[in-house]
């Protein structure tokens, strides 16, 4: 039985390859650019690109719709 107190592989910040782990890797850049984002009242394009590459925006897709980049052309229309 898993409890909240038992560490899971995704909680290992040194070797984490999950979406959360990839986002954590970008936290210093996000924090450094926060003043720029506030002044522009928009998230910098580079941050959006990094989050897209980390897979953040695919998290809300059902697995059946989440196709990898090599198979999207073969997906039904």
C-alpha cells in the first residue's frame, strides 16, 4: 500500500524524468524571468516553449488523444 509519506520515483528530484521533474528543472529560469513577465503582463515565449517541450500542455489530454510526434500524421482525421 502506498501512502503519502512513502517517496515515489517521481519525488526523486535528481533523476526525475516526469513532467513535474522537467518543469522543476526550469524553475530557476522561470523565477529569473518573473519580473519581465509581470512587466509585460505575459509569459515570455521562451518559457512557454520550455513548458511545451516538458509536456505540460499535454497533461490535460486523455491518453487516447495524446499521440507522439511521429504518429500524429497517421492519427484519424
